[in-house]
């Protein structure tokens, strides 16, 4: 199973809505790539779930070979769901070999950083019956997340 975590910042909501409204039928990929942004710091503004769903729908439309059921999305947009996610992430990290090497103070910094992010979008790819199916599922999930990031 592959898991990808994308943090969404509400500061880009206006930009994303502009792209969606100006490209109802066809999205200009070159424009999306040119205007792509990487967010290093998030604010605490709540993220509109409907906007995230619309961006995911557009991202799926950009993928020509996405099989239904090969992946799923988990969205955490409330403080309660984000806290559960962060607690789970910290538990998994602390139980790993790498997590044992991370000082406790740094783990607290990670926890605060992830908790302060107003929303998380997690894509989980399904495990297939063979290597080819696994690779296809992984590629589908990666493609959707890349398109989602370009839209944001």
C-alpha cells in the first residue's frame, strides 16, 4: 500500500477557484504548470471540502487510464480528524527504525507542524494481485496526486 500526503493551504483557494471557473471543459495544462506553487507554511483558515472534492474530480479527469477502485482518498479537514491522523502518523513513525533515531524534541516539532495544517488529502493505493497491478495502481494514485497539486 502506498500513502501520499498533500497539505492544502486555503490561501490558494481563490487561485484554484479561478482556474476551475475559467476551465469548465478543458484545463490548460501549460497554465497550471506555469502557475504551480509550493506551500511551505500554512495558515489556519479552514479549507472548503467542496473545493477539495472539485479539484480531485478535475485531477481524475486529467488522468486517461485511472481505474476505479485502484486507489482511494482520505480527507481530514476538521481539527478532530486532523488530530486523529497526526496521532496515528506519530505512532507509526515512533514504531519505525527511523523513528527511533529521531529525537523527542524533533518529533514534537513534526507533530505541531502537521497539527497546524488545516487540511490533509491522503491517497491510498490498493495492493494488487501481481507486480503489474501494483505498479498500475501506484501510477494511477501518483498521477491523480500530481494533477491535484498542479490544480492547487
